[in-house]
C-alpha cells in the first residue's frame, strides 16, 4: 500500500476509496509530547484544505488540514485516552481519521516518500 | 526584515546541547532540549533542572532607599541583610508595570532582578523616579542561572556548601568554583531551588559544572512556562499588566502591610478602594478535562454568559491535565464554581481550583 504525503506533514494510505490519514513522524517530533487530539465527528464532510483536527502539545495547539475531499467515516478513538500514541507510532497506531474519498484524482497531487523526505530535509 | 536577537553568554552552549532556539523577549533562547518539554518538566519536579535566565535584567541600586521604595510595594526598611522579597512596580493608577525581586545579598545596596521584556522600561522608570537620590547600575556583564528541583540542594551542598544553608527567600554572596556569585534560594517553578548571578566570563564554565552533576539537566523555556503555570505564578504581560492592579491579580500579599497602612505606594487610593469595595475581577485557577484552554479563551457560565478570560493555559505535566489561570468576575471566583472555557468555539467544562495546582516545595528551614 502506497503512502502519500502533504506539505502540511500529513500522511495518507488508500484502500479502495477509503483513505487513512495521520500526521508524519517528522511532524510528531516537531510538536513534541502530544497531550490532546481533537478529532471531528464521523459523517462530517471535508473539502481539501479544511481544518479537521487539532493536535495539542504541552506548548501549543496545531491545526491539521484535510488532504483530500471526502466524508469522515471513522476516527481513532484510541487518541482520546492515549494521545501520546501519536508520538509513539505516528505512522501507524497514531492515525487520526478514515475518509471516504470523493475525488481520488486529488491523490495525484500529493508527494511520495522520496519527495516528502526531500521536502523536510 | 529579520529581527536581530540578543544572545546570552550561554547561547553557544544551548546550541551545543541541542536546544531548539526561538526568539523570546528579544533573545534567541532554548524553548526545549532533546529531552522535550514533558521530560524537562518532570526532571525539574523530580530531580533538578538548570535554566539560563540571563536575559532577565539585573541591577544594583545604592542611595536613598525611600526613593526606590516609593515606586514599589515592599517595605525596604524591613528587608534585612541576606533577605529577598518579591515586589511589584506600579503605575500611578495602581496598574502593574512589572514584578521583580529585590534583595540584599551583600553590603552593596539593593540587588534587583526584573523581567527580560521589561528591563529597559523598568530601569528607565527606576532611574527617572530616583533621579538625584540614588544610583541604578545595570549589571549587563552578569549571567543568571536558576537551579531548580528537589535535588538542587544536594548539588549546592556539593559545590557551594554555604549557599546550600540558605532558606527560601534568603540570599548572599558566595564562592562557587572560585567565582564570586550572588545566590538566592528562590525560583519560578514552585520547587526548592537557587538563582545564581555569575560574572559572564565564568558563566559557561559554571553552567557546565552544574550540568555535569548527575541530578541536573538543561531545561528550556517551554518547561519553565509549564512549571510556573502549575505553581500558579504569574507571567508578566499575560497574567498581569498595567491594566491589572495587585488586587485583581490576587497579588495583594506582595503589598507590605506597613505600606498599605501608610498608603504611600503608587495608585494607593485606587487600590485601597478596590480592597474595600471588592474589585470586579480576580485572577483565579481553573482545571478542565480534555483540550487545554490557551491564553485568550473566554470563560463562560453554564448558560453561556461570558464572565472572564484565560490569561495563561496549557497542559500541566505533573498535574497530568489541562490547567489555566484567568480573570473572572467576582461572583464566579469561589473554589469549586463550575464554568465553561470556550476552546475553538466549544464549551469545555472547567472548575475554579485553588492555586497552586501542584503544591509548592519551598525550603523554609
């Protein structure tokens, strides 16, 4: 399964028409210890670029933006009680939401791993 | 245009230690080191942390002490040799211009430490207010380190045994590794600890010596902020400013009883009236669940009426939850009052909570 990345440090993996979205290991390292993640309600419709989640570290709140259009079909409720999961496994267990994509062609504009690594280098 | 930032004598050491440097009060300062804010916070509560606070303003005042005292809220006649006092610089309306420490570490007048962002204004105000009566000398050639945490006393007992005998809010001149330093037993974390004023030429060597002790790690401004917030201590420009009086800021304890009786401090009529009439707003503590409420979040009643604003807020690593300080109307200041904090448009249940959020751990002898 291919992982794609945004300039705003989110990752996306796609299974059929469902995209799983989280923040990158790099973003989690930059934020430091995550103490709270505010996630949207399921059923919410997002347009690419919409703010859909907020990550709170000890120091500050950071917005997370939708990488694609679609509808939220699942949120990672593990983060309610264990927000530090984002630090421990940003690319895996620390996923934020699953989005049912309405326009898969938007994926073409995102970066692959090599391009993202160059972006943060 | 890029702001030209000042550097403390420890700047290169911060970079060497992996400090993440950010602009603060005109200085390029470490917000955190590789240990991270959470780890640095806990390190300070459990062992000891070393903070570079050389950006703060240090000065000596000699001359007519009544002229200096008239600008402050303390009673300098009651400040004995080897004693330190927390005091406030007020404007003529009783608004808080800054908070500061005054002390008599040795025979050479009063030693003052003021906030970094306010130092130019403060020193100009002090000079103007004491002109012809006293002399203020800025100590720009000195660094200031804070060693904070329960193990700070063990470190000082090893390196500067005489200073380790001080109790909370005492001070003196001592020798640390051959260097003459001014030490006070105080800080800004709620923990036992020391603040050490050092000639800048010796600052890096002393900092390295302190960091070489097993108990000590370098701590950045991020943890300094979360530590002081849990300790219920005000951050100037946030939890108080010229629009707030000591009555509103819940700092009336910093106004000496003798000064209050004499009514000879700036803004005395306004402050006395606020004490008698009970002012409209008060600084209080708030705890909440879930999302931290940051500075600027509105404080509302359960039926949605806005009754105040958060002035400092974040996650308390030792408290293990979000904490905030803010100003509310007096009807809502009682401990246990249930309120809402509006975080990104959503009300979050909050409770008025006694300060500090984490008990102070000062060494009072």
